[in-house]
C-alpha cells in the first residue's frame, strides 16, 4: 500500500477510535519509509494518545514538538545508551537531508554520543557481528547433557518393553 494511502488508513482508524490499529499501520510505515518525519511525528502522537511516553519520545525524537518528559522517558528506557537509542530510532542513511535542520542536528548529536561511548565510528544500521565460537567446555557440557538424555531414553524404552512383554506372558 502506498505511503499516502497507508497514512489515510491510519487517520481513518484514529477517527473511528482504533489507535492500536493506527499504531500498527504507522509502525509498519516507519519501517518502510524511515526518513519520513511526518510519519514519525504521527506515530509519536498515537503513542502519546495511548499514554506511552517512552514510545512517544522515541518516534518524536526528531521533532521539536516532543516534550522533555517524553525524551527523558525514551532515554531512560534505553538507560541513556546512545547506541541503543540509535538502533531504536530505526533511522536509515546519513543525517543530511533528514527533513529539517532540527532533525539533522539531533541525529548528529546522538551519533556523536554513541561514537564517544563506543570509542569508534558508529553507523545507523550496524551490520550483524559474527557470533563468537563457544568455549570448549560448553561443547563438552552440551555433549554430556545429550548423553544423559539418551541414556534416560534408552532405559525408559527398555522398561516399557519389559512391562509390555510381562503383560503378554
């Protein structure tokens, strides 16, 4: 469904008293159009209406209309960790062309905080890191657990077979 049509559908859901349905539509829309500030602001308004200040702060983070209480709730929800906040915003791409000078500055400031915390450059969409191999003892422990389970399974099967044979004779 095109962006404008989805926005109209979300507005209709709000007008008919279904803010939860509007939230679902708008969340999906933010995932597909992360740079649309109007969609983020509308989603923030829906969360405000639902009484969820941390989510209102999250989706309204790039808006001048977001209250300090909502921003604080968003920061508290992520323990003030700028890296977690960056991931939560679901922003995609560079800060330039964010739609407003205010949003660009907010994004730059947040990235600077994240890079200071990480001690390295920090991207908006972090690539998944490779999983570290498990330590040798974890493999031995897993093998021991599998061995115990198999032992119980065999003992249980033998017990059931003996019982069945005893019934027939």
